[in-house]
C-alpha cells in the first residue's frame, strides 16, 4: 500500500503555477522563457529526488548491499538523463496542428506533474530510519520504471516543441 501524497500543497501549487499556457504564447522568445521556467521547476524537484537518494546511500553505506548501491546509481543516472532532456534550449515552436499539439502538451504536462509527485513519494519512502531492503523490494523498480516513462514523456514534449537532441551539444549550425 502506498502512502498518501507527501508533496506539500505549496510544492504542487508552485509547480502547477509554472505550467505553460501554450495558447497564450505570442512569440518564440516568450515560449522559450515559459518553457524554461516549467522545465526548471520540474528539474528542481528531480534534483531533490536525486539528492535524497544519494543522501540515503551515504547515510546507509554500511547497510546497503552492492546491488542496492548500483540501483541508486542507476536511478540517479536516469534522473541525469531527464535533466539533459529538460535542459534543451532553442527556439520553441509547435509541431503540426497547433490546437492538437497544445492539447497533447497540456496532457503531457499534467501527467508529468502526477509522475513527479509519485517519484517524490517513492523517494521519500526511503528514509534513513526505515529498513532499506523493503524499499528496494517494493519501490525501487517502480521508481525506475516511472523515471523511464518520465524521460520518454520529456522527450515527447521536446519533439512537440521542436527542441531537438542536437541542442544538447550547443551546435549552432555554422558552416
């Protein structure tokens, strides 16, 4: 059985207030700024997840098995991949039919917020005073799966916003 949501009302309100309102974008610059704010808010919550996992690994180092430490490393690596995907820069434009793309983006944003809430809950279930073995048996795989889906949804947002992977390398298309 899962615990009730441990994300505080201010945390959720803050994140929801930063959700982009795509239909109100009037310029590519305004869109990029709004995207940056939302992506930063998501990234900060993921950063908190990663820091919590690393803190547990440091505080329970004598109790964790090597498999458990490897799982924490894999989870942190997944979070790092999501960071790279959230950190894409570039001119934001919408793919295809604007109304359909906006509806899809809004659905993705809502799902990302729900997933970040679940990820935060799962990570917070792993506390220094709780036996780690039970968390690794029940929550670690679920968190890994959720982070993989989160990463895929982030990439889908990037596609819909025409933020290609090449922006990770800061290629300016010089000749």
